[in-house]
C-alpha cells in the first residue's frame, strides 16, 4: 500500500516550522518525508535508495532496478543532514567528506540533484 502524498502546503508548513527551530517529531518527519517525496518526483527510478531513518526511505534515479535484498546503491543519513542537503545549507560534497552521509555504490551520488527545487 502506497503512503499518502504530502501536499505542497503541508510540506512547506513543516519546512517553515523546522527552519524556525521546531524540533517536534511530527514537523521533522513531515519535512523529511516531503523532501524525499520531492526527490523521487524529480529523479524517478529505482537505482538509488535514500534512507533517512527512522522517518522514510525512497528509491529514485533512473537506471537498473534491483529486485531483491539490499540495493547496490544506498545513501543514508540523519534527518538534520538530509534537510540541510535538500534545502542547500550544506553542499553534498561537504556532507560526504564530513561522514554525515554514508553512500555506497557507483551511482550513489545526489550532488547533481541537490538542493531540491521546491514549489513556492
């Protein structure tokens, strides 16, 4: 069963709350899920799995699809790191170099997709 989509209004509201310093789990979870949803929208596919535990994971990027087990291209990070990448306050290369992002696989690179272009 597919998860219900987060509306742009609800997503922007959650991002604004988190950007203003809100740390409540619901605001962070909605902001993470919304930005991951947007990533999957702009880079549809099943080649890379982006994980932001415990909130969500998406498959994205066009290319070979994995069908069983752990995907060959996995990117994982915490919510704070993901939101900083998605919004452009931390560059991809900096997050990788600092160890904030764990990326494995030859296609596990979101540098060209971040920061996300979010609807206004």
